[in-house]
C-alpha cells in the first residue's frame, strides 16, 4: 500500500538547504505554500532553519514518526541516509536527485546500494532521479515535489516515469482550471512502480480518471494484470510515445532503454481496456470530460446547437469516431415543435437558433435527455449579446446535475466578457471546450470507454489433446545438437502435437523412398530439400510443387541431390494442396510478456499491402476472431466475386492452438506458419519454420 | 476591389436602434468601442441619437459620402433601402439581418430584389444573413459586425460563409492573444464572394496568412483560379467540414444546400496548394506559427529540449508528418560539446538539460540555426525555478529575430508565475505552444506549405491527334435518339478519336459476320451482346470470353440470339487479351467544375480494398503519374513476386488523353474504362461505358 507515500502524516527533507535555488529548499517551500497538513522537518547538518521551519541536524533528531523523507544529497551519500531513515522507521524515501542508474555503471551501483539499504530496513523508494508525488486531497495537501505547477483539487490522477511529460499534463490541467487529484512521476523507478501506482489510484475514491504516459512498459505482465483490474473500476487514459523508430531512439536516449519497434504496448492497452491516445492535448481534453461526466451507455448522440457550422464539424468527428447521430424520433420532434422558436430546425442536430433563451435551451436539453434514442448529449453554445447567457448556463447546469446522460459542451464565448457564464458552467460540472471538434472528441472518448468496458473479451481455450512435454523434448534435443533453428520434421511434430493440422508429410532419404512416401500420401505432392545448409529453400530451387506421379518425384529428388551436395540432405515429401487461400500466421517472443501472433493473407497482401494484424498471447476466442475480421481484406475470407470463402473456424482454432503452444513453450523464439492454406471446410499448414531461444 | 468594404472611410447603420439588445445598436457600439477612424452615421426614422452618436432620419441626410451602410431592417424593406443607398452613392451594403434566401422562396425573391436594386445602383452587397467584416488595421479599426470578439491586431485574416465557425476561429485567436488582421463572414453570399475576399486578402500587405472555412464551394472554377494565385503569395490554411455523409446533411440543413459526398473540395485544395486541415484547433495553432515565422526551405528539423519526454512526443509527430530528424553533423557536435553542460546529450534531439542557462540555450540555438543539415528548429523549453527563464527567453528572441530559420517552441511553464518570460517570447515573435505535439504539428504545417509551394505541378498535355468535333456529333446523335447512355460502338469511337487505345473490335449482326470479324481481328476473341435493353451484360451471360475459333464464335452468337430476344441486338466482337493487369479508370462530371477522374486496380482492389484515387480535370502529367503512385498497391504496377510490371507511361497517357476528352466534351456525364488491361509495353481499354447529360 502506498498510503504512506500519497497521504504522509509527516515529511522530512534530508538535504534541505537555505539557498532558494536549491531543490532541497524548494520542496520545503512547496510543502508550505501548498498547505501540507502535517509537520515538515528540514534536515541539514548545520541545523539552520529553512524558510522559517525549524530544522534538525539529523533525521534521528526529529520528534515524531516520519512517513516520507526526501533525500536530496549527493548520490554516493544516499545509501547511508537510507540506513539512517531505517533507524527512524521512515516508510518511504523520495530520491529527487540524479547520479544513479541514468548516468551509467557507477550510478547503477549506487542505486543498487540504495535498494539494498531500503530492503534491509523495510523502506520503499520513490525514484531515484524523480519529481515525486502530489496529493491535492484537502486533508493531505502533500506537494512532495520540486516543480512549480499549482494544481486545483480535482478528480484526475496522473502518473508517468517521464517528469517532463507528467509536468506537461499537470500544467495543462492547471492552466485550464481542470484540477488534479494525485500526481506521481517515479523517474528511474527502482522500487515503487507504475502498476503499483495505478493500483493505488484505482483504489482511491477521489480519483475518477487516471492519466498515464509511457514510452514503453517495464514488467509488462504485471502492468497487464493491474491495468485490466483498474479499467473495470475507472478509466485509464494513456499515451505511448516513441511510436516511430526515430521517436523510440529519442526515448532510448533519455531513458537509457533500447530503441526498438514496439507493437506490444498498444496491444496491452487494447487488451486491458485502456483508452489509448496519439495526441497528448486530446488526452488531456478527454480527461476533463471523464472528471465530471459518466460514460454513455451507447454510441448514439443527440446534438443541440444555437449556430450552424460548428455542429457540422462535430458531426464529422462523431461519425469518424464511430458514433451515431440518430434521426430525431417523432415524439421528441413534437415536443420540440411546441417549445422551440418557430424558425428552429427541429432535427438532430437541433438548431435552436442564436436567439433562443434559457427556456428554449432548457426545453431542448430536457427533451434530449429524456429521448431514449440518445445515449449522450452534445451542446454547441454561442453567447450572443442579445440573450441571457447566464440564465442559459443555469438551465444547462440544472439539467446536467440531474445526471441523466453525459453532456459535453462547445462554448463559443469571450471568456473575459462572459466570465460569470463560464464560472456557472464550470462549477456545475459541464465540460466546456473552445472548439467543436475538441468537444466532440471528448465525447467520443467517453463513448469509447463504455464500449471497451462493456465489450466481450472472450475466453482462452484450453485444448486437452496436446503433447506438452513432447515440445520441450524436441526443443531440448535441438539445443543439445547446437541448433536454435528447428528442422521441418521437428516443427511439424510440434504442430502435430498441438493439433494444428499440417498437410500430410513423410521424410525420405532417397528417390525410391520419396516415391513410396508420395504414393502413401497421395498425389500431387511437393518435394522440399531438407538440410540445415539451406535457409531460403524456394529461392534456390529447393521446393518443387505439384508432382503428379512417382516418376516425377524420383526425377525431382535426383535433380536436387545433384544440386545440393549436403551430407544431411533429406527430402521432405508433402501433400500438395492446390487452390485454397494462402494465409500467414506468425509468432515472435516478446520479452517478459509472451508472444506476438501475426495474422494476414499471404502474397501481395502481406508483401505489398502490409495488411496484417497482431495480438498477444494468450489469445481468446473473441480476439482470434477479431484478428480475422480486422485485416483490411477481411471480406476475402468470406468469399467475393464468386469465389468460395474459407473456414474461419478452422483459422480461429489454429490461432488458439498456436497461442496455447506458445504459452506452454515460452522458449520458442519465432514460429511462422507460412503458408497456411485455407479452404471452405478446413485449413492446413503447408510450410512452417521455428526457432528456439539459445 | 473591396477597399471600400474593408477600409471604409465612413459607415452608416440603417436601422440603428436605441435599444441595447438590438443588432442595430450593437454595431454602433462595436464601431465606437473598437475606435473606428471615420464617422459613424446611425440612421433611424425618429432621428434619436444612438450611443451618443448623432443620428439621421434618412441616409440621404448624411453630410458626407458613405462607403459602407449596414442595413438592419425587416427584409422586405431592404430593397427600397438599397435604392436609397444608391441615391447616396453608397459603395457597399452589409445586410446583417435574416429573412432572405435561407428561409425559402419568399425570402429568395426579396434577395433577388436586393441584387437587382444593388446592380442598378452600382452597389455591392455583403450578405445577406451575415456578420460582416472587421479590419484591425490601426488606420481603419472597422468593426462592421455585430459579434463580440475583440481582436488584437495581427497578421491572420479569416474568411468563412458560416458566421459560427468564423467567430469560433476569431475567438481562438483572441483568447490566445494571436491577433487578427481582417475578418469576413458573408452568410448567404449573394454578391461579394469568398474568392473575391481571398483575392483581396492576397493583395493586402498586412495579411501574412489566410484562414478559410468552407462546407463546400460555390463557383469552384473561380475559387480554383483565385486560390492558385493567392497561395503563391501567401499561405491559405483551410478546413472543409461536412466530410461525412451525416456532416454533409448537417451542413445542408443550415445552408440550404444539397447533402452529397464531396470529393472535389479536397482535390481543389490540393491542386491549388491550399493547406488542408481536419481539425480546426490544429488549423488555428498552425496559423499562429505562419503569422510570425517563414516557411522552412526543407523538411529537416533540428530539435533542442531541456527535458526528455516531450521531445519524444514531438519526434513521433515530425516523423508522422514527413519530416526528417537528421543525425547531428560532426561540426555542430564539436561546437556543442564545447558549449553545453558536460552531461548534456549532444545529439539531435539535443538535450541541454533542465539546468542549462541563457548562455547554453543561446549557444545551442546558434549552432542549430547555423547548421546546414537543418531547415527548421524546434525548441522544447521547461522553466525550472532554478534557471533564469527571462534571460533564456531574451536569448531565444534574439536568435529568432535574426530570422535565419523558422523556430517553434513548446513552452512548459506556469503562464501566471512566468508571465514576463511568456511576454518576452510572444513579443519576440516566437510561436509558443502548450503541448509538444501541437508545436510539432505547427512546424509540420509550415514545412508542408513549403513543399506545396515549391512542388512541380506539371503541364496539361495538349494532344493534337484528336477528333474533337466527332465527340460532340456522337453525343448529339445519341441525345437526338433519346438516349443518354451511349452504345459500346459510340464509346469506342469517341475513345478512338482521342487516341485512347481500345482492343480491336467489330460490330456484327449475325453469327457469320461475327465469325468473319473474329478472323479479321485474330483469335482469341470475346463476344458481347450489344443491346440497349441490357445494362449489366456480364451478370446475365451477355459476355463470353476467350473464344478460340470461328466455330466457337458462331455457337456463342447463336446462343445469345436465343437468350436475348431484343430487336436492336447486335454482337460486339473484340480481341481478347489474356494476362495483363486489370485497371479501372473512371470519370464523372462535377457540376460547374469539370470531371473527377478515378484510378485504381480492378477486381478486389477496388471492390474489397477500395484502393482508388481521384483527380480533377484537367490532369497534368505530374498529377497523372502521382495517381499511379498513390494507390496503396502501387508496387503492383512496378511488378512484384516475379511478375512483370505494366507500362506506367501508357496508363499516364490514357489518363491525360481522357482528361483532354472530358475537357473538350463537358456534356459527358460518366465514362468508365473498366477494365483497362495493362501489359509491360502497352495498355488497352477492354470495355467501356459512357453516358451524356440530358
């Protein structure tokens, strides 16, 4: 539990300085200015008072218990300071300073010493190289942080490793008067972690929405588990930066991490129901709506405006975001015709006209809130000088506070001339935006959250007819033979052991054996040269397909024997399956997480159109089916232009069985089923490759 | 010339009221409050002073000339008021009131009467049903408008039919202290038009950037011509709303226009070099950068930051927007190593660290401005309490004012605590944003403008070997016969007349003639039943392909004769071209503009993947080539997986010849070349359909 960190009863500042531009001075000032409810204990060796607060020469001299101790002294002295904190039974230390793992090996050693000292003394570490935490709860008012943003109390809690971006978001909320509940930036994060903080925010009643920024995930398994639980309770709005390779490089340069293409963070966000954003401004604006509005129960929006154009912009955004704008039902139309100005446009969007007054707006809002055809209400409001804007605002707030449905508002006004109108709406919990598109995007986000929260996730199938121990044995034998690349026979045996259908095959040493095998399997067959010395068989003529009789098989084998003079050369004889649609299903290990499974159509669809989708193991039935339907060429699986469709059930089962195989055999590094040939009633693996971790 | 409208020497307000909540009162107040430099003449029948300004009973009583007269009286009285204005030789009338074409037929008749009165008297009309204009030029200060936004003088001029959106943009600039040069919203736009206003802004020296909002274009040809000229002088940033069908409906409902899918506005924006936006907030933020920064000469950006994470976000946006982030060249690396803090990360992005002071930032900016590898500079600046932020700001401004390269800044600060820092940067012409992505998008827009302005547009080929008069004659004959749908022979003759290659064909009346024709053409052939009674021939067995000899031709014709018992039945015998790639090239008339040409690959590419692109006639060589390269499957045209590519020159020539044909024959409504079969060395039309306007 992080209560001691976020709700400290007392805070010490080890390294508190009398110099104003020192962090150790600033933290004392921040705690004082923010009205921290507990005692503050500046610790400095000279014992000089800091900002008028009585200081102590040592933490051991402090008269009461200490929940949190900031330590802002040279890195090499920090482990000893943690030992001292141990004697004082301090619960949490916040290490704001730098000079730890982020600067290299020497710093990393100091960081390790800190962890050792903390573990020994039962102390938790926030940081090092971090900003710290803030809690705006009126009973706490903890500003355990050296930055400068002064948050209003609110309902949004922020967490990010990157202090820069955490601060950026925090500033946006402060500048727009949106408010913050809690704030945490844990820098090097050697102990207190993002998942732990997420879990804490999840349990905090004052937090209605969580904002998260990441450039990658450490311990993704724990993250996944925690995030999945938290999103059921409240929304997590997140942004992952470093999406482009250049962005990943920039992220690596300031975090000391590795620059690599990261597909899994997005998949984790999706799997756990985190609302993902590509634009940090949009994220902040959406968070403001989540702070004061419930999520709608569906995607049907009723739109009210008192000026035309902005509603057009919002309509485009709603439709682009998957919302529906239902036709206004007759019952509501009738009510509105009686209550609106005669020239008003009684549709959805409803244009009440700029001349509409408080009673018109009230009637319009009531009708829309009562209308079963709408799940949410969007309001575009301009404040012409000739109407009673404050009166209108009061009506909106009354309707809003009945909380029948979520409401967002694009408010077109001069915020200085109409300050009171703005105040009424804000205090009444109406999220107001300065652009119709921005307001609409916030409502789209509320609607997306509802869809995520209420969607069916499906179940991970457990197949019993699998040969689990056989897989490990095969991989172990290959490793023992010094190979990470498995032979075709090994791969097919593994697949066979997991019930993944493979086109019938035999291994043959020579032409006669091959011809015999082909006869057993049934013609036509394909012959593949099988030797560790050739990797890309098809490029060098190592595959000959569609052989119709034993003679052709013999001739092919003889020709290959002349061509590939390898001591381990054998011949892979396999049923040739003409027709059918080529599918690629691939898998790749994701460190500390599981495997990424890729699905796509073969040939130009993967090579030219890059039309592939990914999912993380374990893959549920619903997820597997969604993989099939989310490629752009999904309609081809159903059959188009008179062609037959393919068995989606067969493909879904292959993905599920593959997922179970990979979960059981994490040492498999890569596994490509390429192609899988799919027919109307079944699907077979026609070729496969696999490698194991060393 | 619109000087009289935007730079009036005097303004009369016909219908000026003493009642504060009347528009006729508000306009007088707005002119007064904004400090209009000329005389204001309230006109009201009782002659009561308005807001302390002497009023006149009639416009004819006014002692001086009148450039602009607002008319705010009931619609039916407006035509007479315009007549009166004529007697007074008023130059422009602004009709702010409603009750004209936007309310139906009766209003439209009044609007027509206004136009007649104005034409007769040499008066120009702004509106009706419009807000009017604003000019912030210190020598003019004309607030000829009844809204409430108080603009600071600036360099951005705004134009939109929709008063709501014009006002929205105007408010955004006012709220963010960005400033406005001129403002115009012309409502029903019965006379003074958007192109005219664009041209005026284009000639106005004080306007550096134009912001345009449309929901569709009237008189698109004039718009195209004017916009093309203006964008060579200064950027036009535009947004088109009503993109979705629902959005188009919403637009139609408040403009009285027709709801239809609109592809051409985007194409016109692209053709004319207008910078198009999908998000009105992003448009406004970009405009703020254009107002104070030049466009970069290329797409290579140098990034400086004093905190890590935000630079990662910006990097993603830059890369997504087509910018490059070059590796820092050695020369600059050396300079920076000597001038930065020892722990600074000397790369691009350059992290100068939060502890960097004015001298560090100055050295970093100078190095980046001098570095030939960068075309523009992005700065991410947080203002920690321990550095001299104002000193840093002064250095940034000095560097900026040398105007070596465009600079945009993401400023992470508390705008209240660091008000002076913000002021220094703003007055120094440094565009500052509150989000790194927002700042980056503004720089992407600057870079896009440079690319648009400096791109090669190409030339419209003029083919001389075309049979222009023949086309008109064919269409006329069809019309005379009561047909809008042309027969295959007519279509092929038209295509042939324009040098568009068609697979060799003959028309035959019976089986023997067909067999003879097939022999002449050479086998294999395809037979198509030719009768006006069948539209979708292939659906009913009206096409039989790949006939190898005369017997097969005869049998096919006999079978079709039995099947289709139409009096006009004939048989289309055409060379069958096996192999090759199926292409679709289509055309559709765009009212008042020309034709839309569509290009895509046939089959599933168009049906399932919707992989098609559009262009407007006349299509230049560069545009035609860009159509080929901008489909997603463009690589297929080059040849993949061992397949041969197709002749792109042949396809480009077909598009160009088609463009010329359509330009010469605007009465062609639709023309589909489907399929065109393309080979390595040539391309042929294998089937085509066309219809003419009635």
